[in-house]
C-alpha cells in the first residue's frame, strides 16, 4: 500500500470514528410550539353571515375552517385589479429584493453544509534559497543557492463530537426559514397594499366625481337664485348664502384631488413604475363585488398560516440551536489533519522516489480558562432563547387579535355602510323636495342650503364607507395568512431544488 493510500485510509477511519462518536448533540432539541388552546377568535360566537349592506345583495357567509384562496384578490371580480396585482408581482423592487435575500440565505445554507466534510486543499510553492553553513559550524564555503519545489495535498477535519457543527447548521437552516417567511410576508404585504391602495384610489376618484357633480348642481341653483334676486323675488343675503355654499363645497375639491394624485403615485410605485408613467390600471369602485364567502381559519391552523408567526417560530429555533452551539464550545474539540506531498530541487523530480513527505495527526483542544467568556456566552444564548419565546407568543397574540379585530370590523363597517346608504338616499330625496319647495317659495334659502350640505356630506361618506367595507375584506384575507401554502412556485417550496 502506498503512503498516500495509507494517509487517506487513516483520515477516512478518523472521519468514520468521529461520525460514530457524534451520535448526539448537546443543547436543547427544538420542538414546534403547540397551537393555542382556544376554540375561537371572539368572546361571542361568530354569526353565520355578515348581513348585506345593499338591498338585493347577498349576505357574506363566514365559513369556519374553509381554506384561503392564494389569489384572493380575484374574488372581487375586477380584471383591472388583477392586472394591477400581476404587474406589481412582476416589477415591485421590494419583492425582488426579498426574493434575492431568500436566494442568498439558501446559498449560505448550502455553503454551511460543507462543514460536515473534510477540507482538502492542494498547494504548490517554489522558493529560491541560500544556506549559510558557517552559522551551523560548517565549512567557510557555503553551497551555491538552490531552488526548492514543494507540492502537497492537505486534509483537515473537525470531529463534531458534541454536535456543535450540527447545531450551527441547524441554526442556519432555521435562519433560512426566517428569510423564507419574511419573503412570504413581503409578498402578502405587497398584494394587500396594491388592493387596498387601488380601492382608496377608486374611492377618492368617486368622491372627486361626486363633489364635482354637487358643485355643478349648486352652481345651477346659484344661477336661479341670482335671477330671482334680479326680479326682486329674494334678498341679496340669500344669494350670498348660496354663493358661500358653492365655495365651501369647491374648497373640498383640492384636498380630494391631492389625495387622489397621491394614491395614483403610490399605486404606480407599487407596480414598479414612476409617477410620470402612472399606474398600469385603475379600478371602478362600483364594479367591485364583495366576495360572497369568507373563510375563517380554525384557530389551530392560524399559527401555521401566518408568515409572521412562522418567522417568529424559526427565530425561536435559531435561538434554541445557538444554546447548543454555546454549550459545545465549552467541551473538547478534536481536529484531524493529514498531508501528503513531495519536495525536490528539480521540478521534474517531484513525486519521484525519495522525494515524498507526509504527515497526519490529531489535536484535542479543551477550553480551560477564557475569563468566563464561554460561560457567559452560553448564558446569553439561554436569555436570547427566552426573548425569542416571548416574542413568539407576542406575535401569536397579535395574529389572533388581527383576526378578531377584522371580523368585528366587517360586521360594524357593513352596518355603517347600510346606514350610510339609507342616509344618502334620504339626503338626495330631501334635496330634490327642497329644490321644488324653494322654487315654489315654500321654504327659505337656509333650508335649501341645509339640504345641499347634507346631500354633499352623505354622498362622500357613502363612498368612504363602501371603500372601508372592501378594505375590511382585504384585511381578513391578510390576517388569515393570504393562502401562500396553496400557491405553486418557488416561494411556496420549502427548499431550493438546485444547488
């Protein structure tokens, strides 16, 4: 058997022995936290449905245990909204950055897996030397300078006797899971922001249109008042009051138009476009339809569905593994090394008979005194685990609160919309009657102005209430996790299939 074969055999035996010795890892073994032992989200039982806001509209059914559609925005029945979301998913830079961070984390994990294998490095050196033999008591005449060539292969392997390396890799895997669920959260946040912003943009556009209609109607009424003043039918004070009413309504337009412009810019940015380009599409609030069926995930499922909860769980896993790493650092470490090579004065004589050099050995390192550094690092790791556990519980509580708040908002805001619809119809009817009565001289200008103000406020409030009801539906899908587990593609995969 050649020397190189014997060297490799020794290293192989040492590696195998190390693997048998490293049967267990110090530190706590991580266990997934149990789902909260609660049966619902609200103190009172949920109603089977959310009452309809408009006559002829079906009530929204709340289905406990139903799954969440991963393309939940399509349930609003708006092709324009679908276009907005698709464009944002393709071009939004924040989502692109999150995906790149996920790819980076996965590659770092693959790199970390290399610590389980021996490190093999080849080296070659070429040095020119001159020896002074008189320094060693030799002859006064030193040999001439010579060139020394060296080529070797070096092998190093650290036996993971107490599992420190495995715990580091465990922490790295869990860190990758954190980034994965942060990416899912970025995806969910983007789609929710696009839909919510599109709804707000449509609401402001409807409010601007309604206000302009009201201004036009009030101006028409002002012209009538001016003609009546010209023939002495009414006093100038009535004309001034009508003029003030028109100006007051017009004064609300710039603010609404500013908010509309801001929403347009926000929508363009979410879609990865500059403000000058504008959003790729806009939606009509009246064209949206509220989903007839709303899922309500079981409480036991929520912790597995929310990306923020899963990221917090992975952070707890990282902290648990780091306790094992800190514990292993207190214990002995065994390193194996081997080297095989050749040294010759002439390069063509490398690896010839008599030029072979080799070595192999083992090193045991046991920390004895590090000024308390390693002990306190372990205590710090335990404290970090306690912190991560508290943060995980806080995240779970927030998740349940989000669902409870949204379910309550859905009912309350639907009731508000229903009442606002009645108020808007009544205000419009009241204004129509007031105009007729004022033209007939049956009421004063003050009553007409009151009717005009009530109509303007009711129309604008109705649009706002409609947008809020749609936004609540979006919030419910987000609070339940957005259905990412049903979506095919890289973001839904647990690991990258290529390395």
